[in-house]
């Protein structure tokens, strides 16, 4: 009658070579994977520097805003621009727009992001209502971008901007979406004009 094969105690030479092989493969995989993973995720976590984008000649934008308004008071105009977008680590040309209004004074332009603060749809400027309306879920913003109804949790982003050689530039990735200063009863819109050094 065939008996059970006796179990071998301890490691065989084959076990030892398998162990050495596995450890070596593991070390090689780590050496390859760590730099690759680091290179892949670094762009996602790096704090993006503001990218300055040219919006157009200040005189033209001012004239367009005044033409859209009445009685020398500027209204909202759509200012389109192109830029280089990073889409899944691939750079490609893209276009977007900002909503700009000439308001005069020491901070003559007020420039809003069109991105709804609910889920990111582009809002529409509705001149007849003097408001921005979001086509996705109905959020409504005042001409200053303050959210007044619908699910939007915050005002529209306000672009930092600067004037260089007569042209308006916006910091595309660096909009202000924080709380507005309150002045009495009415919230005061922030002026985000960046002074030139
Ligand atoms: S994305 Fe604008 S209301 Fe939802």
C-alpha cells in the first residue's frame, strides 16, 4: 500500500532560488515604479503658477463695454481668448472666454470667470435681466457675479488682471472665489488689479 510522501523539513535549494528571484524582481519593480509614479503624479499635485493670458487692448475692451451699456456706464462683454491647455498631460491649444465690464475709477475693469460654481457649466450673460444665468441647473448671479438663487454655493470667480503696454491680461488659473467684503448691507466686489512693479 502506497504511503504518504514524507514532508521535507526546511527549505530546498529550489525554494531558496525562488525566494532570491522573487526578492530581486520586487526590488527591480520598485526601482522602476517609484520614479515613474512620482513623475506621473507630480504635475497633479504641483501648485499651478498663474498663467497670464492676453485678453485684448484695454481701449477696445473699454469701448466695447461702454457700447454695451448706457449713459457712459459699461456693461458686460464676452472677451474670448486662446491658451495652451494641459489635458491629461498633453498640451494642446484651447479657447475660452471671460466676462469683462468697464467700471472706471482706479480699478477700471471687473473680469469674471464664466464657470458656474455649482458644477462648472459656463454661465450666460442675459442683458435683459442684467444677470448671469446658468443653463445647467438654473443658478442666477448678479452683474457682479454674486450668486442670488439656484444651487451655486459661491459667487463667480473674479480674475486677477493686469495692464501691460495698454493690454489687459488675466491670470487664468488664479481666480478669487472667496467671500466678498461686506460694506454695510451690500457686499463689495473685490478689485483684483495687479499693480505693475
Ligand atoms: S452647474 Fe450651474 S447651476 Fe449647476
